[in-house]
């Protein structure tokens, strides 16, 4: 064998070994080694794909080589456009592709991959030789780092506090808050001044802080800042000093303008005061639950809603639960489960029992705040006392139900009408009254069912209502029944106005007065007949009064003659008469005397009604005084007590007769066991005076209370007590003539009280 042949054999052997190594590497390298070919006609395939495709894409090499589209379906929708754009640029410019994209697995999990490939132009296609490997962990770290850096930069830039980085007394960087705090317009403007120019070196506090920082590396404290215009202000500085590798020192300094903070605190205090006042006005209390510390915070109004003095003790979950009504205890679990269920918002009404034992209803709304890991941080809540609101809602609902019931079931017809649309609502009573169904009547206007002769007046009043010249109107009119008959009705119409105060709808109440009209006609006829009968009775009464007056006078004349002749008989022939004859003469004379008294009382009784009404102001104290003088002969050891009696409107002579009869009766029927005492008192009431004549006499049994006011009714023998039985009847007639009432209250053997009223 020649040398050249040996060399060729050796080279072939080396190439085979290298190929085997490459195939082993190709199959076992982590990630995916691939070739992707894109033909000019738009078709594509993967000529070679390593075994790593299974773990990265979830497909075997054979599956991918058979259907290349499987790979591209895994690309995240948000990254497809950028991937295809990179491939297009690579195809056109023959540039390498190096891009990070996301893959979406069947379980919707996200993987980050790096695609790095080199293009090659063939006669009929483009082919990319590349390598894909997973970078999920690195990408997440990168994203977290970028997010962290951005977050810290955003925090510093958005901070209200100043941040300054300095080195060798030179300002390297500062946020906007620091630039504004020290009165500069920009960072460049601030950098023209050294860091030393930002603080007052003569402030002993600064000297001490620098000394401590040199030892500890960091320090916090208050210093005096100097603005660009030279104004000094008090600020808080937190400074950290770090030594660089070259031996220089770099400092990071946070500044808080305490003057602004003071103003902010004042504004906060004022806001809190306004919030507290607003809570008190609206009866809304606020609360905060801190899940990290387990502490509860209540506003002043929250305490008051629960019947407590603000800040009387520190609230706890146990104290909060104690105020819940027993029926509401289950809602504690709602609070406890809210963080576990990751609820963001809670809202419900509940009942509480205040510290004073009063049950109130409250409305609660709670907002839960979670950290990035989903752990609860805080819960903010507001509680409003809605007891009155609930009561109003119940009352309103009841009122609406009552109104609906009153509307639907009222015996009176009720309708709501629009001046353009006609009737809107009507109740059954109106339908029944007119003989229509509800559907039939709603299709008609009130003009259609109104009698033509009554239509003009109703329309006139409606116009006056719309123009505001009337608040309502009430008229009697005629409606036409469905069967053609006429119905007399009383209609009351009022106006409902809208929120702008303009006429909106009419409300009509309709009462069927057809029967009343007939009754009024019959009543009018009866009244005419009664008037005639009353006049006849009046004439008859006058005749009877005249007869009684004349009869009493005419009867007295023969009585006087009988009495005179009896006296003459006794005087002239008395010596000839025996005792029996004289006794008979005495009986006859006594009878004549009693007959005279009876006639006089009858005359007095008839005069009570016949006397013309001439009312005047009568002082009852003077009347009692006059009565005492008239009764002086029979007073003996009796005592009459009267004071503070009113002046009333009445007929003086009759009121005098009334009191004289009552006082006289009290003296007549006195007890034999004690001296008579008569007391006259008065009680003022809203519309009348109540006068009482009370004695300590023999009293009256209750069964005779009504009988004693009847004419000629006597309870005692005429030999025991004189009288005709007309006195109290006269009293009753006088009191009733004055518009009052009279009655007796008595107990046998203990006295009586005759009570009468006189209107004011």
C-alpha cells in the first residue's frame, strides 16, 4: 500500500471518529442543537434536531422533523412578532440571531429560552445552524434585579425626601426632592455648589454627627440646611459613609425638611379633626385592623356608636365581638375567614348592643390589603349607625303598603291622571262606581264619563290648578255610568308637582253621593215638616205657659176665699166649736196654705222657660251673699263657706234662685246630730265651671239620685220636711237653660254634694 493511500485511510479514520464524537455531543449536549431550513417557496423543516428537544419543547426529534410547526406553536404570543422580525433581518442581512423569548407549555407554564443561530444561503433556501438553551432561572434573576433597581430608583425619585450622593465634597447625584428642598433648579445647578455648601458648618449638631459617622459609618440626626438663597431651615439627615478602593469616601444622604413635615403634621391634624367632625355629623366611625401586630384602632365616632367614651380602653377582637347582638355572632367567622378566602371587600348590616344596653343597627364596609405574597396586611373599615334609616325604610315600606292598600281597597274611587295621557292609575272602587272594567276605563278620559253640562266647570278648575291659582278644588258633578244612568259624585282634585315645581299629575278622589242626594231631598222635606211642627209646638207651649200662669192666678183667688172664711168661722164661732171642729178647721186651713205654695211653685217653674234670655256677667260670690241674707231666719247654728267663686255669664235672678234652692235644701235636710255646714266651691275646666254645693246633712240613698230632679217627687213625709217637690226640678231646668248639667253625689247619713256646670 502506498503512502498516499495510507494517509487517505488515516484521514478517513479520523473523520469517522470526529463524526462519532459530534453525533454523541449532538445527542447529549444540554439544550437543543438544530438546523432549520426555510425554502424560497415558504415551506420549512428541521433537518437536524438534538435529543434535548424533548425536555425543552416536549416533542421528540422525529415529531419535530415530521411537523416543524410544532416548535413555533410553543412561542409565547407576545414574543412571536419579535422572533419573526429577527429571523427576517437575519435572512436579509445574513446576521446571526441571538434573542431571548418565552415558551408556553401545555400546562401554561412559562420557560425562557435563548435562540442563537447562524444563517447560510443555499441555492433554493436559507438554513440556520443554531443552539437553543433554557435561561428561565437567569432571566428571572435578571428581571428581579431590573425590577429591584427600577423600584429603588422609582422610590428615590418619587420620594418626598431629599437624596444626595457625594464624594470628596462634591455632589454626584441628587433626586428632584433634594434639588427642590435646597432651592436649586437642576442637578447641574446644585453641583456648582459643593456638598459643604448644603449644610451649616457652624451647627454643633453637624460637627457631632460627623464625628460619630467617622467611627460608626452611619448616623442620624437633625442639622441646619442652607438653601441657594441663603435661607436656613431645620432638617433631619440620615448619612452613610463608604470607603472606596482608592481610599476616598462616598456618602449617601437622606434629608427630610422638618419645616415641611411640621406643616404637613399641622395639615394632617386639621384633616383628622375635620374627618372626626365629619364622622360625628354623619355618625360614621372608622376602624383599622393590623394583621401583623394584631392591633385594632377605632375612631372617636366608632367608640360613640358603641355607646363608649372615645379612647376609654384599647379595642381588641374580643371587645368588638362583645358588642355584637347574639343573633349576629356568626358574622365573626366572616371576618376570620375573609383573609383565608382572599376576599378584598366585605359589606353587611348587623345589630349591636351598645354599652348602655340599647340595640342599634349598623352598616359595615371593610377593605382588605394584602402583601405581594398574598398575606393579609391590614383591614380598613367604616361603620355607620343606620338605625333611624332602617326605621325610616320600614316606615316608608309600611306607608307604601298602606297607601297601596288604601288606594286599591278604598271605598272611595281614586284616580291619578295626566293632563295629556288621561287616566294613569284607577282603583276598583272607581271602576265599580262607573260600571267599567279597569282596562275599559283606562282607555277613556274623564271627559268621556263626565256629564256634558258639568264638563266646563271641571275644565276651568283644572286650568286654575295648572296655573297655580288653586291648590285643589272640590265640586259636586255628574258622571255617566256605562249603562247610561247618571251618578252624582263629590270630586276632590289636587295637583302633584315634579321636582322642578311644575304641574305633573292630578289626583282625584271620587265619592258616590247619589244616595246622599236622594237623602238630602228627603231630609229637606222632613225639615220643612219639622219646622212646621216645631212652630206648632212653640205656639202650643206658649199657650200652655199662659194657661199655667192664668190658672195659677185664678186658683189662688178661691183659695184666699176659703182661707178667709175659715179664719172668720174660727174667730166668730170658735167659742162654740169643740176641739174636733177646731182640728178640722186647722186641717182645711193647712191644706189651703199648701195648695197656695204648690200653685206658687208651679208658677215659678213655668217662669223659668218663659223668661226672656238676658245674659249678663254674674258674680257668684255676691249671689251667695244675697242668699245668706234671704235665708237668715233659718240659718240658726248653720255655717255657709264660699270663696273664690267665678263670675259667669247668665241670668242673675235664675242663678240666685238656683243657689238659694240648693243651699235652702242643705239647711232643710240637716242632721239632728251635728250643726249644718254648707260649702260652695268652684273648679275651672277647659270649657266650663264646675260648681259644688256640699253639706253634711242626712244624705240621699243612691237609688233616688235621678228621682229627686223630677217634678213633684218627694222622698220624705210632709210632716217631717216641708216642700212641694218642685225645688230641684226648678234647679235642673235653670241649669239646662244655661247649657249646663246637674247631678248629685251623696251617701246616706254623711251628706250630699249637688254639682252643676256653667259654660264659660
